[in-house]
C-alpha cells in the first residue's frame, strides 16, 4: 500500500476556492435590490424558459449564479423542504433564515467532502418583509442572504449582487442606490449597471428587455408574493 | 440536511408518503380491513354538509354552507368548505371535516408544488385526475365511515369555459357540464339548480340560483346551515374565471340573501 501524499487543509481549501472562482467568473450577474414595494430581482439571461431567479415559497425567492444544473437541484429541494415544513406546521413558519441554513449546511458538506467537487454556484435567498404586525412574524424587514459555494453566508442589506463582476456592480449600486425607488427606477438602475459592465467587456452583450430576466417579490400581492415580469412589462418599465 | 434524491418527482404526495408518512395519518391509512365503523362508535367527527358548483357564461361558481355537525349537534358554524387551489381552480369538500380539510390542503400544496418545480401550471384535467388518486387513497377510511368527497371546479384556459368534476368514494371521476351539488343537502340543492339553471346563464343569475339552492338545502336538510342573519355568517361563494379565483364579499352574499328572503 502506498502512502498518500500529504496536502495541508489550507491548500485543499485554496484549491477548491480557486476552482470555484474560475467557474463563477464566467457567470452572468444577478442583482437583488429593495424597491418601494418589495424586492426586485434582475439577471442577465437571454433564455426564456431556464431561469436564474425563481419562486421557492410564499415570501421567498432564490437567485443563483453559476452552473444551472447544480442550482436546479437545490431549487427543487428548497421548494420541497419548504412545502413539507409549511404542511407540517404553518406557512408563516417557513423563513429565509431557515432555508439559508439548510442550503448552507448542504453546500458546506459538499465543499468539504474529499471525493466531491464543490458546487460552482452562489445563491441569494430573499424574503420579503412583513408590513402586517398581526402575523406571527410581526413587522419584519426584507432579508437577503448571500451564500458562497462553501456554505458560508452573510446577510446583505438593501441590495446584493452575485456573479463574475459582482464587485464592479456593487460599486455602482453603492454610488447610485437610494431608498424607496419605484420599480421602474430600480430596474433602470440595474440595467444601467449591467450596461456599464458590459461596455467594459470584450464581447458586447446587449442589455435589452429580451436579454434580461426580471422578477419581484411584491408587497401588494396576495399570499404568493413572487411574480415574473413579462418582456412587455419590462419594456414598458424601461421606456 | 437537504435530500436531493427526490429531484425527479413533482409529486408532493409521493414524497410525503415515503419520507413523512406520519403527516398523512388519515389519507394514507393502510387499515382498510378494520371492522370498526366510526359512525357506530363513540367517535363522532365533525361532518361538513352541502357544497355545489354552477357553470355560467364566463366561468364557474363554487359555494358551500358554513356548518359542520357532530351527530345532531352543531359542531362549527363558520367552517370553510371551499378552497382556492391555483389561479383557476377550487375544491369544495363534503364528509368528515378533519380528513376533508386535510385533503383540500394537501391537494392545494400538490398543485402549487407541481407549478413551482415544473415552471408551468398543472392542467385542469391533470388536477382533476390527481384528485381521483387522493380520493382513492382515502378508501380505507371511507370504509370505516370517514368518507371525504370533493367537488372540483375550474376555468379551463384551453377550452375557455368553466368545468366541474365530481367523484365517488372509490376515486371515480365524472365531469358535469352545468352544475352539481354534493353532501347531505346536495340532493335538495340539485333539485333547485335543475329547475333554475339555463345554459347561457349570466353571472348575476347564477349567483342568485346558488344562494337559492343553498337556502333550499338548509331548509330541507337539518345538517346544512342557512344564512345566519344574527351572527352574520353567510355561505362562501367563489367565482372562477379567466381572470382568476375571487371570493364574493360577505356583504354581497348578505345582499343576495336579503333579496331572496324579501321574495319568499
């Protein structure tokens, strides 16, 4: 029997992180930001049936950058676990914090397994706040959790960006974001940020209503807060 | 921990059956051979009574009275028997109240789960067929006297009309073209609907005959609750159209009944 080579834990971690970073670097960005009536989610995505932003539960949505197949499995698992929890207890007991922990544990376990490749995705778990104090959750602010490939997560305020050029877009938002934006203004802000980073890129990706995916969690909706915006709606909002 | 093995299935009922059978205590009862008949024992579950559906020009109305009985006693005065399922369908239930509500809830979750995982809504026909399986899975309890009978209605976006499906205790699924009513006062409600329903009936006329049918059911059947003008409890009515499912406000239902009473 041969003795296995010794590799330090730091080295293993670094290797995995480099590997994932190369994958994520190519991923197009997804932006989530607070606007007057809730949370707006915008992604660069020219496809019409494969989405990067999707509905998980009544008040919760999931956005992802990276490998679609890996995200897809987590998306469906999230819906399933949420529905089971809501069925067992009560719909209001399903929270973004709980779901984030679930994803975090899973992604962390995969990232640490010696025989598995870490997931090449980043997630944003978003939950729209409650303005109605009579619910069990009481008054609550919007919540955005950013989960990295290794399961480490952080709570973001007002807006969050994932994808290859997240840092550049975050810088733009830091400059131009303001509270209580109308939906159209919020959408314009994001598309302008996308245009700025695309103008710097070599292969110019044109930002039009057809090439972005837009969804929102809106306070005015009934039980299910998630809604996808049609291309027509996006065109109207941008004009 | 997240289990990713279930990826392929959009069937929530299956997942619960395998992973959490304890959550399906009644709907998944294996004990169909038991000779215990709850109706003859001391166990007296709440029973829901009359629910109905009526097709009109532009959609379908679904309605139910609000009373649940416990033998010859009133068990509950404000029970809900009609539940919206997705944007274009609703389910109404009659029978043992506990399993009825469980079935309606599970059915609603199932349809929504399908929609979210697949990214498209389950067709109305698909929903009606799935409900058949749920009714059949309750057969064990039905044999013991805890029967659950749903009535299912929706607006078929492809065919551009309201549709009604009724079920028998073994899961048989039958479509009705114009109206149907089930539950202890179902027969009385059907008699009224039979006399008053016309093919191209308008929404307003349909609302009126629904109110009248439930009135007649309450009049003839002791288990069915009529409009309660003192406590302000009125039957629940929902319309299902291309635009979606909408509950008729209780004030409007009250007006319907005040109008009906003034004409008696």
